[in-house]
C-alpha cells in the first residue's frame, strides 16, 4: 500500500532565468510622457499665485489728508482687533474659527468700514461718517439697502 503523505514539503517550481532588465525602468524618467505631463501640471499649480491684496497706501493716495488719516487709523484699529480675536483661538485653528464667526479676513476687508466696525464691535471714531462707505483699502463702495418685497397682507382668522 501507499504511504499517506502528511506534512511533506512540496518542491517549488523552478522559475526561469531572471533578467537584469527587470530592475530597470521600462522607460527612462526623462523620456516618459506621462511623468512629463504630471510634472508640467504640478509646476502649473505651483506657479499659480494669489492676486495680491491692494496696498492701502496706493488706494488711499487719491483721498484728501483728513480722509486718508481716518482711513489709516481705521485700518490700524481693524488690524489690532483682528489680532486680538485671533489670539483667543487655539494656534492650529485660528483662521478657521475666526472665519466661522466673522468671515475670512480677505472677505472682511472687502466690506465697507461701517459693516466691518459693526461686525467686529469696534468703537467708531469721530468723523466716521466720512469714511463709512469706504472699504479697508480706501475704495468707495455703494451703501447696500435692504429691500423687502411688497407682499399683500394676509388676513388670519383666529
């Protein structure tokens, strides 16, 4: 009779001769079209730059001395208040938490000064009416009026 085969190691199949070309890349890195496309795409993303915020001095140059002085004071007050509010939040989440409550700083600076001072609860200086319709950079903004539609009144029987 035949003997039962238990736990006998099986012989592995012999694999043919390995070539040295397997360790090399099929296409050199400098000649790969796909890698060149990926490299070009990543370089295009890196060269994309944010549009720089307008400088306060450039925008305020067309304003008279009183208004430009008030605007600089308002900018300083806004920057100080933003820095104080940012200092309250944890280091890793300052921008996110500030943006949730007040809006991003870039968006905030695009609003008119009246809205910024109200949103950040900053005391308005004397002669604030001269600059209240300017944005942070000194550009004139039109005041926004809230318009409610004229809806017919409905009678409610109680």
